[in-house]
């Protein structure tokens, strides 16, 4: 048993942890957008078709899926500070490796290392924040961290565009290094963990869960489906079902020795947040991409960029009012209202006679970004609203996996729907997008019905706001 390290609750210490978490989310978001921007240049430099670089994105996701289930045990065993520093070191090493790679296999290998570091980095930063920030400040701080992460999605393309004109594509991988060094220095005084006896790592459970998660990722991603094509989707789904059944059987046989701590599911708020995250992300995660594609059917890419900028601006603006709205309305009213408003905006966007270059479309995109960001932030804080320090790691790990798989599934379903409409009903492309937007809106209404199970008073703090 190791000695406990008691957390410091000074405001300056809390602010340092919040800044550390915000910069971590910023690094992650900007790195992803930098990669997608540089893919055409990388393909040209390596003399490969652009389609061949799909493995770069998939390798990162594979690393996240394989590493996330291990993160709670690592944080319990070594503490969040050490795990964060190790993850940051892996991330920085992978950045240097990507910058020196001269082949696609080498790039994919270093992206695997980078994904492992990124997954542990985000998990430990979020748990550090949850353990440090008082309960009544969690909504505001998580909202701020999420907003800064969204800022990374805006800064990434801007910095990447400038970088590609001033340096080779390898230099883009080095852009996050200054922020990584800043985070490494800041993390030296962020020991808040209370390290106690560490349970034995469930290796057998991991050997069951990891292949199941990889198969699930392969089934819901286009690149994975191509890799599975020699085997077939049906055998893969059967194998996935067998692995899932085996995992459930092991959980029932050994309820106290599992890779995921089932105690987190004893919290009703966490269960609703978990299911709500899955439903909302399946219905809505593809919206920014679909907005860009639909606008480009009748407008220029520059116009599509303006629409995405309006969407991101709406998402960023949430931080100015979400805490106050949550304290006055509570989780139930805010989530139900947000889902209904999102559904209405999606139906409005589906109208066939909406001009794609008007301020009306920009307003709809701004509203979709605002309401979706409010829903995501509220669901994240709801998940941890009734938890204690000991359950943050396990809860964060399971929530992260559900969010990732749901997002991939939502994008896959959207493109499968568009492909089916194109074959079954020859019609204008805009009508297919309109039908998909309406379907997504109906799904969000089902999510609103789920949130009606929350207590009306949950999250309300009128007395605190005066």
C-alpha cells in the first residue's frame, strides 16, 4: 500500500488543473484537425492515393480503443499525475516519430503510439479535473475545458493552412510540441491522487473485451469494413456477439473482478447519461460533416467553411450561459429542451427550398452548434454529478468508449442511408440529405423521452445564483 497524496484545494491549484485539462483538450482537437488537413499533401509526398491514408485515422482510433479500458487501473495503480506525464511523453515521442517517418507503415505505427498517449492523456486530465474542482464548479470548469477544446478545431485548420505554406508536411506534426512542453511543466505540481491498494488487472477480461471493441470499431468504420471484406460482416458480427456474451458471463460469474467497474452503473444519473450519450451521438455526430457536404452541392467550399465556422461559433458560445441555465433549469428541462430544439433545427435544415448561401442557413448552423454543445456538456457533467473520487476513472473510461463507438456508428449509418437512398430512389441529392436530417431529428426526440426520467430538481441551484 502506498502513502496517500492529499489534494490541495487552493483556488490557484484548482485553476492550474483546469488550465492543464483545457490545454490537453486543445492539443488533442488541434492535432486531429491538423492531420486531416495534411492528408492530401502526405499522400502526394508518399506517392499514394488518398484512400490509402485511411489507415492513419483508423490506427489512432485502434490505439484509443485498446488503451482506454486500461486507464482506470493505471490511474489507480500509479496516480493520475504519473499517468498523465507518461501519456504526454508518449504523445511527444510519437509526434517526433511522425515527423521523421518516411513510409505509410511507419506513420501508422507512430499514430498507434500517439493514440495510446492521447487516450491516457485525456482520461487522466479529466479525472484530475473532476477530483480537484468542487462539485458546484464542475459544470463551469468542464464547460470551459470543452469550449477550449472546440477552439482547437478552429485553430487546427488555420495553423495548418499557414504551416503548409511555410514548411513541409512533416512540420505540421511538430506544431503541438510547444503546448505539450507547457503541459509537462504544469503537471509537475498536480499530484492530487489518493493511491491505495490496487486491484489485480483483469488480463483475461481484457483479452475478451479488446477484440470485441476492435471488431465493433471495424464494423462501424468504412476502413474497417474494407479490412473485414475477405471475412464478411456476418461472421464478424457473430464473433462480436460471442465475445460480448463471454464478457457478460464472466461478469456474472466474477462480479467483483471485472475490467470495467460495474458499480458506476449503480448511479441512475450515470446510466441515463451513458445511454443518452449513445443515442444523441448516433443521431447527431455526423451533422457538421453532412452540413458541409450538403452546402457544397450548390455552393463553393468557401461557403461550406463559413457554415462550419458558424456551427463552431455556436458551440463556443455555450460557455457564456450554460452554467447559469443549468442552475436555473436543471438537467431534465435543459436536455429535453435542447433535444427538441435540435430536432426542430434539423427539420428546418431539411426543407428543399432553403437557399444554401443565405444567412438563414448560417443561423441554423449556429443554432445547431449551440444546442448540440449544450447537450454534450450537460451529459458529461450529469455522468459524474453523483460520483465520488474512487469511481471517476472507471466512469470516464466507459463513457469515453461509448462516445467513440456511438460517434463512429452515427457517421456510418448516415453514409449508409445516403447510399441506400441514391440506389433506391433516384432523386436530387439535396432531398436525400433532407430525409436524413429529418430522421436524425426524430431520433433526438426519442432521446428527449429518455431524459424525462431524470428528476426535475436535479442540477438546479437557484439559491446559489440568487
